[in-house]
C-alpha cells in the first residue's frame, strides 16, 4: 500500500511539474511589445479616455502583419517592410454575451495622426490609406488611427504574423470553408474545386490573402473570405475535438502563443486564457463579423472612403456597447443600392459622424453560426 501511495504521489508531483513546465513554455512564447506600450503611454493625452466606453466592455485591435522578415520572407516583398495586411477591431460586450469583429479595409483613406517613426523622427498628420499607418509608425500609429476615426479606446492589441497563422491552422487540423467557384492561383498556391474544402496552413493563408485572382478581385470579397474563415475557425476551436483533447490543444496553444506579440496587459498565458474563455462563452449567433461601410474614394476609385453617417453610427453603437444587427451580404455580382450617401465629415477627416436619431442601421455582415455553403 505504501508503495502504491508513493507511486501515486510521484505521479501527482510529476504531473504538476510537467504542467508548470508547459505553462512556463507557453507563457514564455508570448512577446510583449514594450516599445508600443511606452509610446502609447507617452501619448495618453491624445487618446480617448479610459472611461469613454461602457464599463466592463473590451476593445481589442487584431492586426495581421505582412512583415517580410524572417520566416515570412518567402511571401515576397521587400525585406524589413511591415504593413497591416488585415486589421480587425474586436468589441466584447460588458456582459460577455456579444462579440463584434469589424474589419477595417486596408485601402480605405483615413486621417493618420502625427506618429513617431522608427528612425526617431515624427511624421506630420496626413490622409493616406489605412495600412500605411502601420508601416509609418508601427502598431502605435495604427492604434491611434483607429482610435481617432472611431472614438473608441483600444484596450489591448494582438499582432499575428504570416508564419504564425499558417502554423496555427495546421495545428488544429485545418479549417473548413465554402469555395463558391473553382480557384486556380499559382501565386496563392491554391488549386481548389468549388464546394466545401478543408484548408491547411499554406492554403488557408493564400485563401485569406489572395485578392486579384479570386471573385471580382476586390478587397470587399477578400475581407468577406477572412470573416467566413474566422467564423469557421472559431467553430473549430470551440469544438470538443480541440478544447478537450490535450494532444490537439497543446500544438494549437504552442503555435498561437509563438506567433503573437501583444500589449503588456494581454501578453501572458493567463490573460489570453481569460480572453479565450470570455469569447468561448459568447453564443455563436451573437458573434458578428462585418466591415465598416465604405465606397470608392472620390479622388481615386482604387481606394475606399468610409460612408457617413453609417460608419459613425456603427462606432457609436460599439462605444455605447449596443449589439450590432447584420444581414447576409449579397452574392457576388448582385447589384445593391448600398448605403445612401448621407452628407457627413469628409473621408479621412478622422471625425466621427453625429449619429442620426433612432436605432442603428442594419449592416451587411455574418454571424459565426451561419454555414457559408448553405447560403449558396
């Protein structure tokens, strides 16, 4: 009996040691962006107040970086350059019953504030396409640009790189998407028939990044694919096959923590776990994906500008922690009336439109519970 008790005690201690080692390994993977934290602290007076939003609600900026350094160099482009290929403002309601993910188009023209540049100089405020803000002044510049155009305080930020995204998708065994038409794109490394397809790392990356060769070549459809992919990814991670299987969960956690850098308040395993649990508790029909309303830029049709007052109403609803109502996007090629061109602040002015009286409008978007293939 004493031998048995000793073996049990040894196993418990060994398990505890292994768990501690695993925790330290995952926690150590996460990189804290202390430079951005310091810069944002220095510019605190220029940012929205911490008390501007609803108490308990959280706003997190998710940035997909197209850095060409290191293992990302195989994706082309000039080494050392970095832009925000994908940017999503994630709003988690105070009651943790609603989550809204708003894609910010990379080509939308916005007012970018004066930002500290890597060479130590400071830029002047200017109107430019949104993803240049990240290249100009890093995450701090992108964050302040979003705060200026939305009036929303960014509480946390996460930056994910190409190689990390690819590894994470592989770690969960791929993600199912609905491909509306066959895709043959050598540059994106895609050769897919139409219908339901499970995409693994390299394919998934090509699918969410490709633009010119898929659909009508617009950033609108690219963001739609990203939103569909994220909804499917969320369903996969929430499934018992991942969360309750240590053999599957470990590589997911290792890949996820190894591929991100974050602010000091979110750069620990405990903080990321709490955020994941909060998101997991949101019912799928209440997880909303949409893109801030925009139209072709008046001075350059290859760029976009935000539509007012709809964009202002969207950001006001998020500041006030109100749920966002969405309708399914129209099928590609379907003529739509689009938002009415209600007069408002100039594109890129950085001013929030004064919301119209009454409820917020219904926006084009999707919820995490919707099967994209069932809509075709």
